[in-house]
């Protein structure tokens, strides 16, 4: 695993940690995430973890958190929601960013 992950552009990805949390609890999952994060840093690869609200305990280990949410102001006929990138405070000089989006039958368009 380390040899494969050491190539540039490598990726360690968890589609969802929710089932892991249900199966084994937060302690072992937190240990696994810390191990994977250390492995990613040591091998210069990227770690991507999809965690829903039930897995919010994993958020403290993230450098960047993506949030997909409805508009704070409520319904708008031409915008479906907002994607926000919230950066860890260690990533100095990176302001949080937000993009509004509109869903269509063939995909998504950012406005």
C-alpha cells in the first residue's frame, strides 16, 4: 500500500465512514483516519473522506471541509444551493470560499 501510494497523484479514498462508525464505533475509525492521514502526508498523496453529519467527529482531522447546503436566505428560483470550502486554520492565507449552484437534468452548473 505504501509503495502504490508513493506515486505522484495517488489517492486514498473512503466513500463513506458512516457504516464503519456504525460497525466498530468512533475510536477505531478515528485511529484509522489518523493512520491514513499520516500515510498520506508521508507519501505525498491525497486523502479524501466522505463523512455525513453522523460522522462529524472526523471533521477535526480535515484540512478542507466541503459543505453542500441550501441557501441561508431560503428558496431562490434560480439557485438550488451553495457549496462551501472551509479551510483548516493551519492553511494560512486560504480564505473560505462558497459557490452557488443550479442543478439540471444533465448535471450541475456553478453560478
